[in-house]
């Protein structure tokens, strides 16, 4: 037995006695948790949304009503339904409503451009979309080029107790270009609230096999530049939510209040906030987007006990000039994901709130969480922690053999939360899933105790503000510009976003273009978070002997520049 194999079994010895090494998993449809919560505690508040409250019976009944109306629109078991909503009561109702109808959810980022939206709707074969009215014009612009048959439109204001003439709080018009609210309703375009009002709150007989039936197609970027659908079954999602519940062993069912700012359309927010909240019969305190001041006010007033988030959120809060004016002491635990958590941020946030903030790790292909530091036990700064119950992990070298302790290689994972594969992509599935092991593409190592550390990304993905950005996708847009000869995109260190997108440009001879013009151009073709924040024009790019751009060399240049600036100070 190698030292690595010995250590692999050893991390379980680190578990506090409250966390079991193995779990007994519920083999039932994901929507059963909402059904059980509504039956056992119907009057418990499930959702608080900016002054509006819905109890579990109201949420479940609304989801049932939507489910029955979706069936009337022709939805059959396994059909894909896109949900293109920011965090609102409708996003929870829609998610569970689709599952209660036997459908498969396709979560869709409301910031997607027409180009991104069209690809996803086509690739998934989406028949119905539920969208916020802010993106209606975008949906209709691509509808005829996709399999889309029905469009269901809702407004953030549908559940707001505010006068109708107020523009949506926490929504920036710049995020929603070509905003048009003159919607023509007909037999193909429907009001969400009309369906809820006329729908029947009756259960639909379904024969769901949790281990085989797909609950979710969650799209993740690809090195090819095209997003691909990750196939997650009901069992994948219930297993990961149960693992989360076991890890957070001090959580008291029915007594927690979870701050729900992480987007539900992101698999991290979906599992660690929405699904965990429903499973534990908690109250979800929903905000449609992160705003530091609004978040501080909400924490003081609504007193959440759990606050899963991304580093940018915690950074935004601790750097707010008025943070000490607000009482944040209700927060007991936070799991940070989506990007590395700086140790100074962790320490300052814990000092202010007196709660625990720990770093975890996951990826869409694993529903998403696989590792985490112990919230109420030993934790190691800079580490992603240890694998969750029933999750195996090891480090593989390029020759396929297992790495020794502290030897860097690719992190591979096996467990009940690992995906079934990529939608309609057998070759990419075979490359990523080998003998049941998920090859993450992340370079990592394991220490003597069994703690894991991410050191680099084998793939060139950029993580900015918690969002995954794939350089190839941005580069393809840049290459379509008539003035650009060559373009390469890298992630460079950024104090707030973790990383930010920088584009290096070589112009065609005789052509000119400004940074402002490129910014406007990219915003037409990319979601706002993918748009480069920095541009550098060069005569040539550093390349290998075979002509491959040395992306890492450019990133190292940026790191050296930042280091030099700090030294000068």
C-alpha cells in the first residue's frame, strides 16, 4: 500500500463524531422534500422575499398548480424546461413545479446574451421556458431558431408588496439590454401568475426512478467555448444535499434561516441554499442579487443563521464603511465556494460576525460539493478541506498512477453526487468519467493528514466573482471582430473578484480599435461577467515553438507587475 493510499483512508479519522463516515441515502424524487415539509409543517415560513412571506403549503400548492398547467401545455416526463430567473419566489416554485410535472430543469442565467441562450435552448431541446420579463425580448429574439414552444413570463414585482410603479430593486438596467416590457400574451406566451391562479393543487402520478431519471441539466462552460449540459439525476442532487446536511450537523431542522443570495441558477446556490433549505424545512431569505448595503440591512433585520456565499460577497461586506453599524451576530455558519477564500477575509468576517466561515470545493459535475473544511472542528488555512461522506478523492499523475503525499497531480473524485455524463457528448463524457472517477481538470495535492489543496487549474478556466469563465468562449467573440488578428484571454489576480478577465490583442495591419469600442462590442455578445475588464494591445504574443500561445506566461507577467507595485508601496 502506498503512503497516499494509507492517507486516503486516514482523513475519515479527522471527522468529528457527529459526522458519519457513510450515509443512508433517500432514494426518492427531489421534490419529495418540499411535499414532506408542506405536509409536516404547512404554516412554517418557507420564503421571505423583501417583505413578502410564503409558507410551505403556499409554496407547494403553487408548485403543484404550475406542474398541472405545464402538463396542459404538453409537458411530458423527461421534457426539458428552462428557468431563466433571478432569485425570487418564482424561481423556487418553478424549479419544484417542473420536477413535480416529471420534467427536467435547465437552469439558465438571466444575464445570458442571445448567442448563449440560443445555444443552450437548442442543445437541451427546451420546449418551455419560464423567464423574468426583463429578458423577454432576448428570448423572443431566438425563439424561432430553437425548439421552444411556450414562453411563461413573470415579473419580480409579482411577489413584491410595493407599488407597481417602482422599478425593480437591486436590478441594474445595464444588465438587461434591449429591455422591453410590452409583452403580447397569447396561446404560446403566458403569464406566470395566471397559471398559478387557475392551476389545480393536485399531485400528478409519476413513476420516478431517482437513480436514472434526470432532474437537472446544468450547463457549464467548455474548453471548446460551448457550454455543455451536465446530467444530474434526482439521486445525485438528493445525495449531495444530504451530504451537506450531515456536514452541517449543528443545523436544526425547522429552525434555520438561510440567506439566499447565491443564484439558484448556479448549482452551488441550488444545492447548498435552495435544496438544503427545503430539505431542512428552513426559511429562505431571498435577495435577487448581491448588494453590500442591502445585505447588511437584511442580516440585521431578518437574522439569518446560515449564509453560504462566494468570497466576493464576504469581501464586499467587510470592506463596507458602515459594516460596524449593523448587527451580524445571528450568522452561525458560512460555507464559501466558487473561488478561493483569502485567509484575511475569513479571519475578518469571523471576527465581525463571531460565526464560522470555511472554504469548500466543488464543480458542476459533482452536484457540486465534494470537499470542505470542518465548520466546527479543525480546519487548515489554504486547504479545500477533506472529502465529504462517501466521497473518494485522489491525486493522479500524468502517467495515470497515484501521486504520493504532497505530490501535485490531477484531482479525481468518485461518489454518489458525481454526474451521469454530458448531454449528447459521449466523447467528452468518456474523457471526464473513467472507471467511475470524475477527472476534475484541477491540479492539486494532498497532505499527510488527508487535507487537499488546489494549486492550479489544468484547464484555463477563470473564476471571477464566483462565475466560471472559459477563455476560449471570450476569444471566439474577439476573433469575430474585424480589426483583431490574434486574441488571448487570461485570468489575472483581482482584489475583489478573485480574478478578472484580461484580453491581449494583436491588431490586423492598418486596423485600429479602442478599449471602449471593444467593451461595447463584447457586451453585445457576452454576459456582463465574461466581458474583459482589461485590454492590452501588443505587436505579438508569446508562443511555443509550435505556435501555441503561452497563456501562463502572460498570467505570470501580471503577477510580477502586481508584486512590483506592492513592493514600490
